[in-house]
C-alpha cells in the first residue's frame, strides 16, 4: 500500500496556514519508481518521479510534486482548478540566463534518452575559405591581425574561436607587410620583413620559435628583430649604426 502523508489544514480568521503530519516512514510501503529524475515526498520518505512537461505540479506543500530539471512549475490565471494552487510544468527559457563566450550563442536541445533539455555554446557557422585565401575582394576584410578574411562574418567566426576581439583594419585584402605604412619608416634603410609564417601567435626564425611581441636573438648590433603580427619577423635599423642592412636570411 502506498505511503501517503496526511494533510492537516488549519484556518484562522486572517491567515491560511498549512502543516503536515507525517507518520513513521515505512520504506517497504513505498511504490517503486523507475525514472531518471527522482524526488522525495513531503515527509522525506517515499520517492516519486519528477513531473514532465504539461504535468500538474506544486500546490500546497508541493502536493503535486516538482518538475524535472529544465522545467519549472508555472501558475497561470485560469489554470488553477482548486485550492491546492496547482501549476503546470513548462519549459524554462534557459538560454536567456546562460552565459556563453565571445560571439558564441546558446542552443538548447532535447535529449531523447533523458527527456531533459541540454544547453551548449557554439560559434556561428559560416562557409569560409581558408584563412588568407579569400578571392572576392569586394567582400574581404583585413583583420587587425594582418590576415585577410573572406567576409566580416568569417572574421567574427575566428573571433569566436579565439574568444577575443580581432577587429577590422580595413575592407579588402590585407596588403603585404612590406607595403604596410604602419610598420615602415625612413632612416638609413627601411624597416623590412624578413620572414612571414602566417601564424597568429608566433614566429619562426632560424629554427627557433618566438611569440608575438618578443625580441629575437640577433648578434648584429645595428639591427633589432621583433616577432610581430601574422608571424612576421620585423627588422628595425638602429639609427646611426651601419650603412647597409645586414644579411638576415
């Protein structure tokens, strides 16, 4: 025989209060349940299955039970049929409160095995050409990382993958570093690019790896080497030191 808690309702002139009288717990009297999400009744004795979507729920002292994860008990006007203040299990708009990474969006899928809903964060899908191989110059953009992207959407997709801002330097393909006036100046000779590895975070110079922003080992006192964006090795002359650029390759 199923163990049923006895509800005792006490009314006063101004206050409606509820209490529950729980007899000794007899687990053997509980009806077995076979479900993934299980709760315990009001007396903390017998288990019951979590309520599914559209099932009754809540009520006085949670008489109708609790909803399974991913659902919430909603009380709507016109759907409360008795004094137990019965609600119904409805889907929770979980993504509205779920935090994702930069440019990621939240998706909610139904798990056919558990019956619940699962949240995941994803980057937007765009059909992008290989980085640096964009061909339609009317749509391409040059990122602040010196890489040409086939569209703004593809740059945003890369930002999402990295989890940080890249930004757009200008529309169209990126110019070569040797023609980029932001890293060219005068002097005994111009700053030059020695090698370009097209890596967003590192350079390779004479079989050694350097990170972006690092100074590169160089024995010539008249030249300063740095690892800059796009994996380029930038050679900068020391003013007043030497007349010709050294052999850097």
